[in-house]
C-alpha cells in the first residue's frame, strides 16, 4: 500500500548560503531572464490564501516582540572599552574620516568599519556606525547591520580600531 504522507513545513527565509536575498513571487510576475510569467506550482489558488493558523501567527508575533525588545536593548548598550576620547574635536575628525570611506564596499571592510566605530567606546557608537552604513542606502539591510554590531567583540585580537578608520580614510583621500 503506497500512501502519501502529507506534512506541513514552516520556512523562515532570509537569504541564501551565498549571502544573497531571496523572495517569493506570484503570478503574473515576469521572470527577469526568460520574460515569461511565473506559474503557480502549489496546491489551491494563490488568490485565495487561507487564514493564517493561530500557532503560526503566534510564532510571528513572538518573533516581532523579541526583535523589538532586542533592538531597544541594543540601542541602550554601551561598549565598555573607551579607546578614543569623546570630544567635539575627535567627533569632527572621525566624521571627516568616515566621509572619505564608502559603505558600498566588501562585507569584510563593512564589518571592520562598524567594529572600528564601536571600538571608539562612544555611547552613541551604534548610531554613528548606522549613519555611516546609510551612506550606501541601497546596500543597507537593518538585520545585517545588527548582526555585525552584535558580533563585535572588543577582546578579539586583532580588532579593528581607530587605526582602521584612519587607514581607510587615507586610502579614500583624507589628509587629516
């Protein structure tokens, strides 16, 4: 006897193993390479989506609450190592340097710049890092940014520092 067993699969997608984004598309969207419209491959009619199951809705709502709480907690975090004096002159110098470094860069440089900004030890380091990242708004992904921020370890050796910012600013034409 050959009975098919039906299972339910829940998939939270955010990206590929290569770091690319993924998306779901519905008819009559056109495939960018073939120019042909997508066809529905699932059961039922995509125009009559059933009501979300209460357990799935609860899971999504719980995830949203957790993300909001996590963002609020991260915004209030202060890094324990104060490596650069927080003065108006230093802030202006760092801002000038950052203006010579594009956030439209490799992941490694992006990560190192965010970590270098956080290494300054300033209470608003995350805001400064986010503002720098937004100089390439078409590349900015908030979740990716917070993943980089949350992976910062001031005890990592070698760790990006103000020297990292200076090096890349000079490469970008800064003469300070």
